[in-house]
C-alpha cells in the first residue's frame, strides 16, 4: 500500500514516510516468510533488538577520521586505504559541503592517525564521493586502487595507482556503464577487471527509498572487463559488500536485507555459480577477507532504522561479525565487537592486520582494537 502523503520521515509502528512516500512495510516483499509480517519487518530493521556491548581488547579511535570510513582495504605491508566523506541518499552526513577523500593509515605505528592522499591533476576532486574500494597488486608491484564514486548523483568506477613515496593517487580512468548504475562495492580481479554489486534496481531517489522499504529482490552483481560486461548474479535484496577468497575461486556477497552472505564459485567465463548461503543474523555491509586464515570479517548494521531516522541522542550502534570456515559444512559465525552508544555510529566495515581490528563507519569515525588483549 502506497500513498502520496507528504510529511517528514518518521517511524510509526511499521509505517515509514520516506521522501514524501508512505509505505506500509508489513505487506511488502521484505516481510515475506513464515513468521507474521510485522515481526519479520522489525527483525530486519532491528527495531526491538537490544545490544550487549562486546570489546575484543583495548579500543581506540583513529585520529583524523571524522566524516566516515565506509570501506577499508589493507595492503600487505600494513598500509590501510580508507574511503571517507560519503554522501548517500537518506543517510546522515556531517560534512556535506566538502568532497570525499581517500585516507591512508600506517598500521605499523603505535598510535594510528590518518592522512589524506593527494590525487593527480585532471581528476574532478570537488565532486569526489567515494563509496566502496578495492586494491589489486600487479606482478611488478604496482598497486591499483578501484573506487566506487557517486559524483553528482551518478555512479562511476575510478581506477588509480597508489604512489606510497608521494602519498598520492594517480588517476588512470573513469568507467561508466549502464549495468553499473547503483554500485555499492567492488572487488578488483586485475588492473582493469572487477566484480561490483548494485544495491538498488531503480535510479530515482524516491524509488530507491521505496525499493529499500519494500525489499525487492532485484539487485545484481556485475562482472566488468574492457571486453565483457554482464550480470552474473541476480535476485538479491540490497546487494552490498563483495570480496574474493584467498585462492580467488569464490566470491562472497553481502545481501543486507536478507541478513545473508552468499558464497559463489567463479567459472572460467567469470560467471558465478551459487554454492551456499550463510545467515549472519544481522544486516551485513562490507566484507573483508583475512588473507592468512580466509576468515570473513563484516561490519554490520544491528539497528538499521536509526540510520534512516538519525538522532544523535539515540545513535545507531555498531557490530562486527566474523565467519570462520565459511566454505565448510559448519561455518562459525561470531560477534567480535558490539557498541550500543555514540562511540562508534553505524559500522560498515571491519578488517584485521596482525593483532589489530579496524572498524569503519558510513558517516562517523573509525576505531581500532588490540586483539592481542583478548582474555
């Protein structure tokens, strides 16, 4: 049921008013299932969920991260690249007047702080709006950085090379394609090929909000190379984070509104074959894979309605999930970090290096915890 009623965004039971559209969520596709619709909707959005704090060790905020750390990718030597300043529909933003940046953090330092990477001339830094990111290291050591960008409400993929000596990014190319219409995250496969998730089917902002509340299973995963662009997975409810197994045989995809992580095998022609689905019991965002153990680390949104109806006095919490042995018959899903106050709001990514756990957020700060301090 949809009406053209105009009003401020609010949550009243399960009636959402989003950008002038009122949607009664219990009768939507997001709420299908064997349980009563209202209970299923509340579970998806975390309406009645209570968070019990968990800290794996001593945790500290990363200096210089104030306006989000939506995605994080760690290079083998311990340098972390962080996308910051994301401006995204219906979500909070504390620095709307400035462009986004890519930050650099050296995880080998005793106190972690972030610096902005310079971007080469000719790239439109004023409209830079970075979302997901991924890196690929070529045989000659060249580091390619792939960044999902939303300049002026469109979607592009930007490819850079990273110059460690100069703390800079050299822009190589901008990729635009009709199949890459609402990209959320990306995983690089070579210097010019990747998989990407589309988190919406529609392009119009009002219809995107409606799609989110209704929970349409119309999101896709796209394979891109200069010679071949195609949809390789469909039928997902808000396709979000994506990553690849250490042996590069499997792709992992976060289906946020399903509370699932999909495991798919990569075929010779780069299509994807479903293998299994792991339910994580919360809304997963970005996925990072430990290159040593193969464990999947996930920044999650435990109480999502607080993101869309943001109140700093009742801020969204944060949650980190770890999946061990994801390819086995019995994967182990564990809560590693949970925060229910304003310390870290709206977690979106988690990743590990040595004994440090890094946690990023959509619009807030970034945190690191010392895993060696675990009892």
